[in-house]
């Protein structure tokens, strides 16, 4: 039986109240990170709220493929669920790029305001339209911090000569180009090995992700920068979602909301502790960006106009900034 047939059969079984079903969830990060926390809570909620009729099996650490592959598979009905970083959805649904424009989201409160309000609802609709997946919940993973194996980096000039891995995301590549380096775009699933083998010297991701992925084994320095806030949605293929009974649509909605809340609380409770652990137990050296990050900010935000078309116009960015209580671009 092919996986897509298995999913249709699963949906039929649910709607007729027949045998219990198991859904598969791909997770890009290792267990212990925010993606895993979101997925685990969603799975617990689904099992509890369906009285054990539905269970969800978690496959962390990109076991089911790269994040962009699992997005495709969910979209085509070959996989039930996937958790992937927002930056890896943007290539399929460009308007989502407004959430990865550098320095738009400046912390967890901004991230929550955007994802749990009308901006998040519109982006969810756009993602269904463009990428064929529905966002059911969000992991809040924290600011992306630059890590590297070579030296402390406090200003964009310090990047000179470093090879930095970035996701295959044009906005993030352009941000590094604005800082004067040519980054190396690479799938998330290949990043640890590339760091370990010295193919690249550095990358950026939140403290919680750096810890869960054990990047401290191959990185020595972290810059306490915050150019993008890492949002990581849980998605379900829209075809599979539409095949659910009304009752099960409500079930996944409620489970997604509970998992999202847990993810937010988890970030608040653990981020500082993990940062301290990385320094005290793993010997990571943390460097503050010079000048309150001003050079980083002015150079990176100079790329905003290059992406107005892809995000749906400057007015989309201005609206997001207004929702966050800031001045238009
Ligand atoms: C990436 O850097 O590609 C992702 O943001 C990593 C992740 O999914 O945690």
C-alpha cells in the first residue's frame, strides 16, 4: 500500500469510527529542541482528546528527509505531519518571507503577536494556497544566533573569511551578502556534518536548537545577535486535513493550540538556562554585537526593498510593523 493510500484509508477509518490509526510526524531537529516539544505535546493532546483512537509517531533529526522534502511530502499526501523552520517554507510560499525579513521580529512577544493574530491567519491561508499545507501550530525557538568555530565575531567585518551555512532561503542569503560575505546555502539535515568536517565554519540558529543539535561539539563562539526570530510551524497536508471528519478537524485545531502555548512557555522557561549551560558546561564563548547591533541592523535591513514584491508589497511589511507598534519601512 502506498503512503497516500494509507492516509486516505486512515481518514476513512476515522470517519467510520473503525480501528485506531497512527500518524507519522517528521521533525527536522533532534529531540530536546522546541520542534520536538511542539510535536510531543501535539501527539499527547491528539491521543488524549481522541481517547487513544489516533496516535502520532515522532521522527526527529530529519529521519524522514530534509525539511523542504518533508514539506513536499506532506503537501503531496505522502506524510501526515511535519515540523519545519519557517525559513524552509518561504521558498514555497514567498509571502511568509515577511517573517524572515531581518530585524522585523525582535523577540518572542513579537512572534506571538504575529502568529496568533490576523497576520498569522493570512499567512496560513497563503501557505495552503501556495504550498498545499496547513499550519496547525507554531514552535517559538528564539532569536537566531551566529555560531562559528574560528573566532569571536562582534561586527559584520569580523565575518571576513568565514564560510557560513545558511538555509536555502533568499532573504537570509541576501542578509549575509549585505554583511559582506557569500554564504553557503545548505539543507538543515546536512549542517552538522558540514560543520564537523570544516566544509563550513559557522551557521545561525537559536540557543535551544544549537544545544539540541549538539553544535557545541563543533562550534566554539556564539554572537548574541537577533537578526531573525526562529518560528517553526507544524504543518499537515491540506488534502489530508480536508479528508478529516469535522470532529477531527476540531481535534487537530485544539491540539495545535495547546502545543503552541506549550512551545511558548517552554522557550520562556529554558532559553536562559540553556545559554548558561552552553557557556558553563560546553565552554562556548558568547560575544555581544558591537554598538547594540547597529551596523548589523542597518546593513541587513537595507535589503528589505528587494523583497517587497515577493512578500506581496511594501504595504504588507508596513502592516506587520504597525501591528508590532513600529514605524513603517
Ligand atoms: C535551518 O537553519 O534550516 C532551520 O532553521 C533549522 C531548524 O529547523 O531548526
